[in-house]
C-alpha cells in the first residue's frame, strides 16, 4: 500500500508540472498576441527544470510559439531527456527508500 501511494504521488507530480508548463506557455502566447510582449522566461525555465521540459518542448511545436528562440530550441530537448531519465530513475528506484 505504501509503495502504491508513492507511485501515484510521483505520477501526479509529473502530470501537474507538465500541465502547469503547458498552461504557462499558452498564457505567454496569449499575452504576446494581445501585445503585452513576452514575460516570465525565468518561470518557464523553472518549470522545465522541475520536470516540465517535455510539455514545454511539445507545446512549442503544438502552439507554434517561441520556435525562433535558439536557446529554448537547444536547451529544452536536452532538459527533456534529462527529465525523462530522472523520472525513470525515480520510478525504478522508489523502492530503495523502504
């Protein structure tokens, strides 16, 4: 029972961070289209570091927004691979805490 709670909690965390990252990029696009400019790159990078790089990179193509930013086009796929590797280690090695 204890292991199941950890697996569910970890999965919910991953889904929540990726959902937040997608919504944040979508909000950035809406603000940019409204004429407010692009703000909040630090928050976007923080969301990517916390595990949302996959959602950010996918939503950049889905929304067709920020594709001209070379830093994001190079950094996000590298960070996405690192996120996936850390998630794999987290799900594989979660039993080591007990």
